[in-house]
C-alpha cells in the first residue's frame, strides 16, 4: 500500500512504474469532477476507472476487500475518508470470494487494520495483497467524490 498526494508527485515519480505517470497525467489533464459516476475506459481490460460519489459511513460497517488481477489507485477529489488497510498474510479469514468474475475478495469484519485519513488531492495505491476498507467516516458525515483507477497486473511488467 502506498499513500501520497498529487502535490508531491514531481519529487516522487521516479520511484513509480510508468503506468502511474499515465494515471497522474490523466488526473491533471481531465476535468474528472465533471464526469458521470460510473465506469470509464482508458485501455480496455487493462486500465479503466470508476467515478464514485457516496456518503461516508462508520468504518466498522465497511467491507474489507482485496483484488487478484487489478491494482487500485484511489484518488480523492472532494470530501474526507477513513480507509482501513492490512495485509492478506495477517491470518485473515475470507468471507466471500467473487474471483475471477468481479475480482473481489471480502474478509471477516474483524480484520486487524491500520487506518489512514485521505483528503482531496491524496491517493492510495492498493496492491493484490493489500486489504482495504474504504468509505469510512472521518468525524462528521461527508460526501465523497473519488476516482478509482483499476490497473491490470500485466501493465506493471
């Protein structure tokens, strides 16, 4: 799991795979807030994103999940969100495996986790062994506008 912010990209970009430059360029060069909620394709089956808008809820109500074929690059446009995260190898229990159809694995809600608070202009990158629990309320109820880029693992070789 990687957590950073767009404002720091120029000094950090050399540590990242070039596909992340593609995503950052896309964020910088497009009016993402003006796009409709839903799926948007950049490279079919390899690189796409979901524009999401939702209200935060108590983190304990959010389902911990991970993916097998895709890396999540989650960029927050507005609002504030708590995200729980942990590793698959922490002895966690799978409660539902929806792979390969939807590339989603859900885990027991008692999963041990660390928590970060993401604000506008910040992003989190979640790899296949990173369990993440998004949509968490940070203080008062907040409406979120977020972009979740999905990067197929074949793009990272």
